């Protein structure tokens, strides 16, 4: 678990348009909020 004020680990993920988001591309330049949600039409 990440503690308050601690830097998040590096990660990457595929976006809906097929491009790849890399957290390192935003490090020390912008704030980055990552929001996870269930896939469409799945329970949860």
C-alpha cells in the first residue's frame, strides 16, 4: 500500500483508443489521477 506523500510506482496501461499511457511520461510535470472502473456489461 502507498502511504500519503509517497510516490506511486511506475505503470502503463492501454487506453480505449489503443494508445498506451505511461505514468513516467507525467512524472514531475503534471498531476495524474488514475480511476479504475468495471468493464461495461459486467457485474460489479
